[in-house]
């Protein structure tokens, strides 16, 4: 990426994506935990998540522009809204798949609700939660080019500029850099999922 002269754009993209993923995970995992404990809440947010996942990303542009204007803020908002459903769904699924016997054993030994959650359920649901974080990262990276339409800087802006100038060479280079970032993020998240450091 550095040899292509796209290092600065790539770092801007990584920073915007990092902030968006952190916000999406910080909001999504607690909502997923809440959904796993409350069937009514899960039933209430399920259609909302369905709409968020089915709705084309371009549809988010107009309300985001109206609320935040043009720039980096609107790109973070769009990315969080677009990328948050996998974190909620897979956290909910992972906690619900923890065997009931293990949860009952924990409670019978005097564990509180939070102790059971943080020391039993979340560690056992870690593969599913990490898969949700991985999918959130991938969806956030997929929004790079779309957010360029609302003035977000980075690799997406480079691709959009190349398209507007019909400069296929520059567009291919920026697109190739996005693909490299996606591969690195995917491999990194899977490596973290296999370790006990997360």
C-alpha cells in the first residue's frame, strides 16, 4: 500500500473504520446480551435488525446528510448503522447456545447474574461473539466507498475520484489497497478469536 502511494489514505480509512467498529461493538454486544436475556426485547429488535440488513446502504445517505452534514462524522454514523446488526445477532445467538446445565451449575454455586455472564456465558460464547465482530469489521470496510459519496476521506474517496475521472489504473490501485486491508483485518480477527487474549 505504501509503494502505491496510498499510505495516508489507508491510515485515514483504518482510523474511520476503527472508530466505527469500536462504536458498533460497544453498542451491539450489550444489546445482544440484553436480547439473549429477554425474549420480548429480542422479538422487538429482530424486525429492526432485519430492516437494517436488507435496506440498501445508499438509503442511509439522505437522513445521515440531513442530521450530520458532509464529512467524517456522517461516515462514522453510516458505518455504525450499517455494520451493527451482526454484532447484536451473533452475541445473542452465542449466549443462547450456552448449555442451560452449565448456567444452572454456575448459579447453584452462588454466582450472581453478572458473574455468570462474564465468567461463564461470554467466555463460552466467544467464538460466536468474535464472528460477530469479524462480520462487523467486514461490513464497516464495505462502506468505505459508499461513505466517499458524502465526503469521507480515505481509500473510498480515491476510488470515487478515479471513477469520476474514468482513471481505471488509479481506481484499481485504490481498490486493491481496500482488498489488502480487508484480508489483513479478516486474518487478524480470526487470529484473535483463537487466542485467550480477547
